[in-house]
């Protein structure tokens, strides 16, 4: 059956990529409606999530190898959530500061705030956005903000210098389409097809690479901000919802893959997480003479999560625990702390 979802994906990427994504991912039934002249916010959100998942796999070879194993074994990936980082209270050029750069996308797509998670140890705040039309089936977003004002004055100056070069990837037509989507919850197909690649482009680094001196200065106080300086708003990680994260982690260790040592367990015991260690990437930064120097820095990573069902005390209905945990998140975020930048 031809659906809006597969035609949108084919138009934005390719028929081969679309077929591969349908083969690897568990697709919510509500997003598989016959092709028509309008696209719902649910279909557009799912298309974006699938492309973001594919983009992450291109950046994280360990994740791609794991997904390849799953496809070989006939198991679909349940995309649980993606995470990204922003900076609040700083000069961010043409890009809105903090989560505003993404809530202007998430809210029109049908997402709503589902949880607030202080990340005080790393001086950040996390917020979770779940889809109003299918909270369990559509991947959530864990959107975090770093607070520069909690660091030294020099750190704040460097953050402003780095982020002030940011551009805004949303053009006038895209903003108008998002406004229409907010009002009507649907878009004409042509507008949706034009909007999708622009939305995908929002999940990139929008500022220029820092100088080596600025990167090292940020790294002294915050490995999270140093990561933002080189990687920007790309997916920090994408997460596979699995039945038994403990046994999966051991299997991946046995295969020799770089798995986190510890399983992070939520305070209520119902949410358990672990991850591959962040992929090392190479970024070119200018030295004190303005000459490019290649440095190895932490990139993105692939995560695993197990969620238990529970009986809601108010409705007495069984639900999947879709919440997060501040302790878990801060433990997982350390995957990108890595070692100091090394010369290639």
C-alpha cells in the first residue's frame, strides 16, 4: 500500500533508504494511512524520526552494526527516544536560545511536555516531549538545556563567542507551514514534503566550529558544553526499547562492542538504561595561528532502554512507564564525556 509516510521518505531520501527503514523499524499503525492530498502531524513526526534514526546510524558505526544484527535476525527496532542538547541564556546568533529552537518544531508536530528533569550535577535541565496522538508508539524527545550562568565568567564569554555564529535553519515557508500545522494538525502534501528536509536540517551544528583554545577552555568546566561546541544540535543519542537490557548488554560485551559498564536504574526500578560508548569523531579546529588542527572528540552514541508496565493509581489501567530519571540521564550523558581532545 502506498502511504504518505513512504512517499515522504522516498522524496526526502531515496527508495532504497526508505525500504531499509521500513525493514529495520517498528512502524506505528497510525502512521500507515493511504497516500492522500494532506499529511497529518503524526505522519510527519514519524517520517522525521525515521530519518533522524537513519542519520544517527551513519554517525555511530556500533549502532549500525547492532541494527544490522537485528535486521538479520528478523527483529524490528522499537525507537524509544532521541536526545539533543541546547544552551539557554547565551548569545546564540540567529537561532533561538535553549529549547525554544526545538519546541517551535515539536509543538506543531503534536508533541507535548511530558516531564521535567533537573540535571544539576551537569548544570543542565532536561525536558521530555511525547507525542499527543501516540505517546507509546512515536519516539519521544529528551531535550536538554545547559545553563552557562552556573559556570565561570570566562566560560560564559567563550560560550557566547562560539554560539554567536549560529544560523537559523528554518526559512519563511517552513515557519508558515509550522503555523498551519499548529492550527489544522495537517498540511497539504507538497508543503509537508518541502518542510521535512528543512526539519531534518535543524538537527545539525548551526554554529561554526570553535577554535582549539575555546574548545579546551569549555572542556575544563563542562564536557557537555564542549560536546555541543563541536556537535551542536545533532542527536546526542538514539535509543532502542528492548525487553531485557541486562542480557542484551552482556551479549554486546561478548561481541566485543564498547558497552557502558553500568546499567542505570530509575528510582522506581521500572526504567533501566545502558549504551554503547560514544563514537570518536575527528573535528578540525583552528590553532593559535589560525591553522586547522584535527582533533579526536566524542561524537554521538546508541542507547538501550527497558521499560516496565505498571498499574496507574488514578485510572487503575496498566501502562508502559514512559518516564525518565534524572540520575539515569546524567549517567547516560557521561557517555560523551570522553577523554580530552587528542591530536590525530
